[in-house]
C-alpha cells in the first residue's frame, strides 16, 4: 500500500555525481544475514502442554478505583498457555509483576474460570525496553554462537559530503506531503469510529481452513495506537497477547491451541493474529488445522462483507490465502504479497542498516529477536515489532560496540522499512561519531525503494542541548544528503495533557519505551508505559494512574497522544477508571481536541472537546449502553 511510504517518494534517481560520496561495496546480492539453507521454518517437535489452574481476582468499575485493578494471585506456576512445539521467541514475565484483570460486567456477574496471561518483567532501567510478552523458549536444536557478520554488510564509504543534494531533498519533501492523504483518511476513520467500544471487547471468532479460531484465555492488553496514528501504524489498534483454540465447527471439538500476538481495531472491524507457538495433536503439522508459529491471520470487516487473509509457513514457503467473505459465499482473490515473509525463519529484521559512513547496524544474534506486537492493515501492509541486541559493525564486518533497542519492520507491495530506537547500552564508546555506539534515545529509520541498494536513511542521535539529525539517500552506492530533516525523533514532548471537565494528566515518571514506529523524517511514533498524576480543574491532585502511552509528532508540528488507563494507583472520585482511553491531537498554536471513552458498568461515556487559545469548547457527550463486556487483563510495569 502506497500509504506506508507514499508514491511521491519512489523517486528520483540519484544519477548526478554532485555532492556524492561513493560507497565502495558490493551492491548486488542480498545482505540479509547468515544463510539458513536447509532449515525448515517449522520445527515439528511437540509435547503435551502444561495446563494448570490459576485463581483470578477481578475488580469492578464503579467500586473503589484501586480495586478495579486488583491483580490476580501469582503463585509460581506455569500459565495455561505455555506451549511446547514450534515457537517464536517471546519473553515471559516473572510472576513478581502481575497484570490486572478487570471485569467490566455489572456487579451481579462474575466470570468463572478465567485464565489470566502472565505479567511482564518489571524493568528498573528506564533505558531498557519493557517486554510485555512471554518467555522465550527455543525448541530448535541448540546451535553454535552466531558468527561475526561478513564484511560485505558494511559499505566502505570514507566520509559523507555535507552539501545537500536536490533529489534527496525532494524525496524527503515528497514523503512529508503524503501526510496530507493520511490526514484525510484519519478524519474519515474518526467519524466512522466516533464512539469506539474500548478494550473490553471480545476478540472475534475467525475462520481458517474450515475451522473456527476462538479465544481460549483472557487477553492481556500490552499497548495501543492512538486514533490519529499514521500508517504504517494503524489508527486505534489495541495490542495484546492471547491463547486461541482451533475448533471443528461440525463437532465442536477443540483440535489444538496456539498463542498469538493480537491487534484489534477499537471501533474498526479489524483483527490480526501473529502465531507465536502451537500445541495440540497437530502441533502445526501439514494438514493446517493448527497454524504454525510465524503464521499471520487477519480479517477486516465492513458489515456483512469481510476480507480474510492468512499466510501460513510450510517447509516449501508460506501458503497465502485471500478471500472476500459474503453472506452468499467466499470469493478467493489471487494476491502475491507475502505478509509473513521472514517471521518464522527469523530473517524479518536481519537486513543490516547501512549508515553511509562505512559502518552498519545489525542484530548481534540473527535469531535473537523477541517479538512483542504486530500492526498494519493486512493484506495491504503489515508491521512486526520487537526488541533485541544490536551491534555496530566496522567496514570489515567486525563488531565495535553494541546496544539494546526496540525495532519495527514494515512491508507492503512497494516499500519496506525498518525503525530502530536505542534503549540501553553499556556506556562504552558512546557518541555520534562513526564507529561509536549511539546514545540511548537515538532513532534510525530506513525506507527501501524496492531494493536493498536504494534507500533513504534517517538518524537522530541525542547530545547535550540537542540532537544530531541527518537524512541521506543511497542509490547503488552513491550517498547524497537532504537539506530537510523535518523532525527530531529524540525530542518527545513531556507536557501536561488536558481532558474533559478541566482534568489534566501530569507525567510523574519517565516513559518506559516499548515500541517505535512511523516513517521519520515524516513522523515518529513511540509506545511505552508511564505514570500520571490526575489534577482537577482547580489544579489539585486527586490521584495517580498507570497508562499505556502512544505518542506521535510529525513534520507539520502536529502531535497526537493516546493514553489507555491500565491501573489506578491512587485516588477516588474523578479519577478515570481502568480501561479509559484518551486521545489528544493538536499543534503548537494551542489548537487541538480531546476525545475520550470512559467505561462504567452499564456503558461507555464518549466525550469530545475542542481546545483553543481562548478556552476549551466541550461538545455534547454520548452515552452508549453496553449489555456485555469481556474481561481483559492489563500489563503495567509499575505494580
């Protein structure tokens, strides 16, 4: 989908030799990392999963707000969704940091037998990413330590020529202009989802190869995208993880289960699953009843019409399926784009990021990524999010330092990209010079125009009093610079956020980064976890909450922020309950809006307020009754 990078940037050939640095390295052939010849993407091993019960204590909206986030007891037992069999690397949270399971049904109802996903590990290091996912258990045979990356990974240019090149500058300007189309799309989506249901919504049943895919555990919500998120993120997505059962609709028998990362639209009929491990009599076998690890399954629904898509790994490649579903039958559509390419064999994030100065960034272990989320709108485009350890490589392919970072890879029919944000390093040889380890908070983003040797690279490295920001374009070994860098992706605003009724959210903790996305220099998107004090209209502090945070700022000075309240740490009346979602959008001129959805036992209160320099203008609120809610759990690193 051209929206992910924009037709306007496909761009200009850098054929001119003005202001060009020559890259003396091979430009043909793939640089995707060490060979994996002979390895099947699916390991056929399986064993009986460990299934043990776990008590759940739920809180109710309308009672003491702190009770609404009561954590489930966490005896030292495996969760029911732990699987053997083919799996991707996903971290587990030790039982010391619980998630909160929240029941939004009226007080007379109480879910029985709910299974709660485990909490993620609590991070005490702001720089290190919080990993809201399950423990990584490699079930493949043990292998030797990864060999150093070969020398051809790094281009051998000696120095960038600083003079800007008009074609590189035009590419950046064209990329920025694609946000005009993005804004129009987001306006339409916001109208169609004016009163979204919030997080207490069941993941819908999906169909795959004649079987029903049904939720088999409580979903643990781990992050979100705001309603004003640009693609390659997706507006209004709620992300989490969950176990699913594969059910034969003819007999009602469950033939297997799998664990998955889940993304579902809040007010948009979209659901996406990335399978991380499987269990059951099939264990991901060739008959396809249980999708193997690395599978992608999605459905986009428009009333009675849907678009169903799947990409399932097999020993000979991914099996692709795209159908238009109708009440009168399904219509198969031929669609060659493989959304799941590289997930099962761990190559989705292995493309080295060439920095144009003789050095490159690549994973320290080609198989070491930990997946924590997925977004996008399939089949048009998709993203894979995770974190891992990276190394900085010199022109000969030798590592000169390393860091931990979060990453996101995206792909569509025309472009593919990768964003990396540095979240931790060991403090050795840190700086912005060639061959140094980038500081914590540094952001890199590369947009490939169809091939590995034609790309746009954005980098922003923080320093005392500012940041070193640059944009270069590389085309078949020639490096040019852009006169436009547009944004500083390291300069996340840390400001108070207004809400309806004069309430304000005041940040009282640093953001614990969990994800990065966007297409800098056009915009950057940061996800994470943060605590906020709640102030009433008089400025008095009335409570403290934990929240999932989504923050985006773009080349036109527009900032959008979304908060999902995951825990009420302190407070009473006036403090938004767990499950509340607030979306803020505005510019530096003091003009913007706040959209909120606040749950109660009987329904959702949706409010919209215009923000102006002369005062706030509240619009009429809407109350939408809700007859049934689905319990979910919320991850928070602050409990």
